[in-house]
């Protein structure tokens, strides 16, 4: 769980890997000069040959970090209940797409589909399909085995999806490389630990004004990378720094802004909702860029391509980028969201039904990991995009007093009461 909070301890790991990515970057830097942190992250994580996600993507016990769904099935079950609850609150449309961005090993979707199966009588008249946006060939193979038992087929006749299959519970699943390839329609979106891995630009306030932090080769040490400041303003400095910014060091993720704009315009047009779960802040933190390898903190510039690189999500930026097209809720702490979703009740049921001590201990340990403020409870946040009419009744001039109250949004309901 070290990956989950910035400054969560752990020793920097020694350089590893075969150094192919480092040599590639070193050649590039010598030829064309320093690159932005965003370009460095993009190369290190998604380079087709040597990128961390394209080559390995270490989620889980044997990988480089563990995510909430890997810790406890309860996490995914409660998220599944959130989607069903919102579907019911929005009048039970007869079709919905569950769209997950960066589904990891597929564990979260698997847990959600189990909930959908348990609530089959409620969803019986609804046409449900699953759409996974995944760039990593390795991870899409793992997801296919997890969700369909490996029964998938490439999908050449329909260019937008590159693979399709049927889940073990009988629901059609499609894989895409980009959110824009997902067909339009009433959709529920899920982004769990997705935005934190998108490339960021880093900026530093200096006596001469804002300068961008760049990555360059260290002239003193062959094939070692270092951070430098841009000598003058870069296009990113001019475009991404808000005039009202008070911090001295700022991280901005333009790609996250673009994706939120796409989600907001899709929800505005077709209905549905988006749930974002990630570690982050509401526009207060400064330097959160870090690397993880073998569950330990790892120097971000050492052995690129062999470690996960990540930065806290700035939820204030996501809210701004929704541009008022949708309503936004949160961010609220993970422990508050899960408590509002009834995690305590679910834990009690599981404890009552578990026969052996080892299972009980595992359940309590998982609960502590998810809820303890010192672990994941406080550094993880939940944030939602919803259509405006979900929170505010459309104006009815004739009989405003006859409006029935809107059902509270599950997980966020305490925020609503405030």
C-alpha cells in the first residue's frame, strides 16, 4: 500500500532492468535537449517497446503496488452497489454501459459483475455491457482471463474495439485503446487509480517568474538523469498556470483535464455518471511525483521503464475542467465514502458467515487497510460527475411544491445534507 500516499515511507530501490529505456532516453536527450516531465512519464510508462505498463504493469502482491480491489472484494462490491443505486435513482434506463478506464487486472470489474449477478432480478429488464479502456496488451490478456476465462476474440470487423468476449456471468465485454472509441450511450464511468498515472507537467516559481521543471542528462555522470529548470517560459507555463495560483510548486495534468471534459460532455449528452477514486488533493499539495517498485519508493529518474510513476490527482483541476457541464461531488475521503456505502454492515455479515479464524483476520486486516486514516482511509478520495438534474429538479413553473424529493447520492449523501 506504499504507493497510495505521497511520502508513505519506503527506501529508494537501486537501479534495475536492462537499461534499454535509459539508453533510449539518453540518446534522445543528447540529440534534442531536455524534455518535460510529462514526456518523460509518457516514455517511461507507455513506450510501446519498453514502457512500464506496456511491458509488465505490476499490480498485485507480486507486482510493484497493490490497489484497493486487490485487498478486499468488499471495495468492488460497494462500488457495484453505487452504480445500481444511481441507475435506480435515474429512473432505471433500459440499457447501460459500464466503462472502466485503466482496469488493472480486472479485479474491480469482476467484483462489480458479481454484484450485478446477485441483483439480476433488479437489473433483469436492463441491457448491461462492459467496456474496458486499456492500452497495455499484457494487462488486457490478464483482464480477459479474469473476466471471461480467456474466451475472447479479436474484433477486426468492428474497428473501434480491438477485442471482445462474454463475461463468466454472461455480459458482453469490449476492449478499446481510447475512451473516444467507446460507443456513445447511457454510461457509468469508473476511473480507479487511473488519473494518478497520467503524465504531469511540473512548474516552479522563481525570481524570474514561473519556470517548467524538465528532465535532462547529467553532464557530470554518464547516463544519469537529473531535473533542470527551463531557462525561460515554456508553452506549458503559459497555458497551464492559473493566474490566481498561490503555491510555489505546481503539478498539472492536461491529459486528465481532456478526459474529464470528454466524460462531462458524454454525461451531459447521454446521461449516466462517473466515479473517480484516487489519491489526491483539492488544489493544496505541491511536489507529489514519485515512483514505486516492489512495493517501495523508487527514485523517479532511476531505471525508467522498471517502476510505476505516479502523482497525486488535483481534484480542484478536474472540477474546473468539467466546465459546469455536469455537477460534481467530492472529493471525500475513502473511509467516509465506504462508511456511507455501508461497509460496516457488509463486514459484519462476512464475519458472521466466515467459519475460520484466518478468514476473519484477513477480513479485519483488509477493512483496516481500506478505512484506517493512516493507511488508505484518508489519502484516497472519491469524486463524482453527475447530470445537473440528478441534484437539482428541472424548474417547473406550474407546481414547484409538488416535486418529490431527489434520492440522495449513495456514498456522498452526507455531503448532500450539508
